């Protein structure tokens, strides 16, 4: 494909910069550097189940196009030797066959065998001398099906960024043929840790005089503005007060059932109709995310009751997206929150209102992004301090929960329809990570649990199903609708989470 053709192809133009700038943000840098502690590995895994096994050569052709179209898939990470953030650079030794693989499941090819095989893939650390992604086709899934396991490093993207990418590379027609592979521009010289470090150091030294003048000028202008516009002073004070609240939040004590940690993960899945979530959210006057969280919290209550453990609250984290339409696809842009989940609360409506209250107040915080703003300082600390700070934050959480909107219509890849899309976020020191992704009318809930933290995984799955069914029943019975109407007219009394 000629350069002119490449420049006029809208899809290639859209995907060329997927993943954002080559230099990692401070937040992404922490995720990459903290992996010196193996408990803090940040691996994202997506399992896409096909209705039929795709042709291997056709699947390879699809990925050859992807590698050529999206430069992040040809880039590895280099950490500068002096100053500067980890940086994505072209891999001169890129080996396509290393990244795109196939594997046969043993008979009978059950869903449990698929999850176990994907779990082994997920636990294997990336080769840091290569681009940090792998795609493995699992063949032999019962019913003549197959599954694609896409493994990526979180420093490259979050769950929403992966959906943005797949929505553009999947086809709307089963018979669609692989796109022609565009020409790949090659850099003349491969960047090294030394060359990147020297470049960053020269840039910092050269900018010192201008930075000093600019800082002094900016401070002067800011001081004048504060004197002229008192409302700016109030905004600054509000932000500082908010930052104090956000940084001062202490997680409630974790459950004794989930306190242990290891390096072993277990993958599980629960599938529910999206229509049931929509009906229940309408009846309960809440969002799908409100009901998802309330259902899981109800499941945690049942799990503790059946194991004879009394608990009132447990620490749960969930991300709040900070993306705007102006942000590039891929990359990472979200803030974390720490929620004291009301596990002892039996009424699903009251749990929903508690969640709404917490999310509303958290989103209203001016300093919601304070942790992201602090990351440039964190990256300058010794790596041992960085890993301890990260581990202290994540291990204090029994669970992290995420909900990502998926693709709402049928899609195909290499001639096979994607029937299910199971999302698995990393378990960076917490007890488990639970993610839900809606795909063509189905809600696929991927549960990635630390095997040491969750010692009764089948029981936990059963309790989650019951807890989720409890909230989904709000959309199926007139009594539940009346109860939710009563709750709307008389807001539930909830304790301020702050």
C-alpha cells in the first residue's frame, strides 16, 4: 500500500496513534516499574469465544494487518538509563510468530478447561525484551468452538481502550476478508536505554533556563490573578480541601477470609442477559453499574454467612473514568476509589442507594485526580519505595470491581462470530478483580481471583449468582417495583462514606 493510500485510509489514520504518546505517563510508568514485585504484575486478558473455529491462516492475516496498522503492537518498552519515563520504541527484532500462537485444549474442551488454560497464559510474565502482548487461539472447545486469548500489559491500555480497538478491527460481516496489510515504516536506528536517557537529560538541561523564567512568570501572573479574581482563591482552597479528603481516606479492615495473597490466579465467568440489567436498573432507578456492584456485595454477604464469618463492611476499589472525547484511544486515564462496601446490608435497594451516594460524592470531588497528579513525584522515588506504596494501596483492598461498555452488535473475526467476551483485569495485590463487559446483549462477568485469597471459588461463584439474581429480580416482580418506588420517594439513610 502506498504512503498516499495509507494517509487517506480513515481507519488507519484513526488507529495509527492508538495507545497515546511513546513516553509513558507517570501513572503508566508506575505500573511498568512496580513489576519488580511479581505480585504487582499488570496483565489484562480478554477471552473471546467464537461460534466456530476460525481458519488459522485467516486469523494470522487479521493479526498481520493489526500489527502493521497499530504501531503499539510493534513496540517494546525501554527504560532510560538516566532520566525520563519508560518509552515505547520500535522493536527491530519483532517476531510475529512469537506473539500469535495456537494451542489445542484437551478433550472434552470444557469451559472450565478453557478458563484454566487462559489462566496459565495470564500468569506467565511478559518477555520485557519484546512488545508486551500475545494472542493465543485455543482450539478444541466443545461444540466445535474456539477461543482467542488476547493478553496485553496494562501500561499499554485499560479495558475501555481494548474495546475501542476491537470495535474497529472486528468485522460486521462473517464473510469479510482480511484487510490488505499496509506498509510498515521502519526507523533507521533502534532506540536504546542509553540514547533515550541522554536525550531526556539534554532536554531537561536545555529547558532549565526557560522553565525557571516560565515558572517565575507563571507564579507572578497567578498571584496577580488571585488578587484580581478572589473566586480563584476559593477554587484553590476547595481543591486543597478535597485533596486532603481524598488522600486521607483509609480503607476499612479487610475480611479475614480474603487476607492471604499468592502469585496464582483462577479465572471464572458468569453470563447474564443485558436486558435483565436494564429492566432492573429502570425499576430501581439506578444505573447498570449500581446494580452490578449491589449484586456482588450481596454475594459477598452470602459467602461470609455460609462460611460462618460475621462482617459489616469490606474494602472494595473501583475505577472512575476520567476520559474525554478529546483523549486518544488506548492508554490509561482513570482514578481509583476506595469504597467501604456495606456487606451486612440485606436490602438490595438500600445497597443501591448507598452506592449512588458514594459515587455521586466522589465524582463531585475537585481533587478526584489528585493521585494521578502525584504520580510524577512517585516515579522519582527509589523503586523499592514505589513498589511498597503500590502494594500498600492494592493489598488493602479485598476486591476491585470494574464495568466496561462493550460492543452492542454482532461482530466477526477471521470468519467466526464473537459470541462471548470475557474480561479479566490484573490482580495487583488485591484479593480478586471482577470486571463486567456487555457484548451484543450479554453481560460477561470475568472473575480473576487470587487462589490464596479465595479458598472456596465455587461457593463464591454460587453466592455471586444469587446476589446478582436478587438485584435483577427487581425488574421482574411488581412487588420489587413498588419497593423501589417507595425507596425513591423516601431516600435510604446511608452513612456518608467520607
